[in-house]
C-alpha cells in the first residue's frame, strides 16, 4: 500500500515531492519550485525553475525583479502537467490574485495542498475550487472556533459610516499591500464609494498589476504632498490606504487627526486592535475562518488532514472527532502576515 509520505513529505526546506522532484513553496532556493501564491512567505526568489499561475509569476517579477528565476513556467488553472512521475494541476484558492491549491496524483493517490485560502467571495480573484483528495494539506491561521469573520459588506459599511460622521478627518486604513488592499478598494467600490482612493507609494505597482489583470479599482491617487504644495487638510474626508508597516513612519504623521483603521482578520481580537492604536477595526481576512476551514474538510472529505502554519491543535482535534486522521506538520517560516 502506498503511503502519503512517499508522495509528499515535510523537510527543513518545505514540502518535498520525491516522485516529482520538486518542492512546494520552498523556504530556500530549490532546483524546481511549485509556488501557490505571491505572498513573500510562500514565494521566494532564487529558485532555478518556478511553476506557478501566470498571475503569481507576474507578482513575483514585480516584487523581486524580472530575474527572480531563470526559468518561469506559467501554469493555467486546471492545466494538467506530468512532472517526473506525478500528475500536477493548479486550482483556485480564493486567497489573492493568482493563488492556487496544488493537486498531486501518483499511483492513484491524490494529495491537495492548499497554500492559503478562503471560501467567501472576493471580487479580485477566482473563487476556491473543491476537488476530492485522499490527503488534504490545509492552513490553520484562524483555526479556533472564536474566529468567525463577519459579512464583508457590514465591515465596509462601518468605514463608510465613519467617513460620513467624520468629514473633517482622514481615514487612514492599514491593509496588506498584496491582496488585501486591492480587495478593500473593490469592496468600497461595490459599497458605492466612487471618489478617488489615495494609496501609499508601496502599493502603486501592485495595484497597477491588478488592473492589468482585469481588476477594476476605480480612480486612485497618490497619498503624498509635494514640497510646497497642498496641506494636511487636503486629505480631510478622504480614504488613504497604506501597508501596516508605514503607520510607524513619518508618512503616517502627515495626516491631520486621522481615524486609524486596520483591515485584518486579527481585528476580531480587541487586544490587537488596542495595541496598534486602531480606532476603527475592520474584520476583513483573506484566510478561511473556523467555519470555512471545517466546511472545506467536510467538502473534500479526505482520509487524512495535514495542518500547516496556524492554530493546528484545535483543528486536528475537530478533524479526529469527525473521523479524519489528522496531524500537524512541523513546517516553519510561514507567517500570519498582517492578513
């Protein structure tokens, strides 16, 4: 009988597929890397060959330069490849633009590797696709029953209501530069906000990339003041989006009496919001919450669940009670990001 670890096993460098001769999201340079999505803890530069969706390859080129690998290989969703002895295909993960689950099939055994994912609708990327697997490798970022993300529209309504109630204040929103910022912008547009949205310079290239891939973000403007031109009050009543790291820099101090907001699944934890000085927490996550994680396992119905980066104990316990064999993987290097 074929054991799953004969097809895929954890190593210090990441998940290694021996029959295919490749790593999935390796943490150090590899000869052949299959990359699930463009976030830096999964997509690293320096691999000799990278197989990923065209969107993920474009994101990696934007972040690391065109020479991030000498051999980029674009793989469309649903396209089947033979790599070594293994049949491989990429399927939408619903996390960010171009994000993919990776399906491996070898001698009748199927393993699905999720990368990061979410199940709810996202106007900026393809929706999560369910496929059967004997083993499913799932993330567990929000794998506690307390994490149940609210409706996206309700969170956007909180921001728009605050904007109406505080017309003299800038609304300064922290959002991860890849995925979260573009999703937030699209949700604001769907909520009826059609004014220019001001963005930090670090987001300009990625927003342009999303536009190039068919994601309409509406009018955007730079969140900068040229020397001798304009005042802080120019941003009163405006929405300004910047990466969380920028809130500790001089850039954030240029706005007068801002409403500090932060878009993250972690905003459900009040202590985190207080620690960051967040006045308007927005619970918007690009990861699956507890209900989405457990529903995904039910939908896929694997024989085994392997759990990576996150709160693995609770999810493993739930899976075992539901009759699934479960085990946490000891992979390191994958972060919660600012979600």
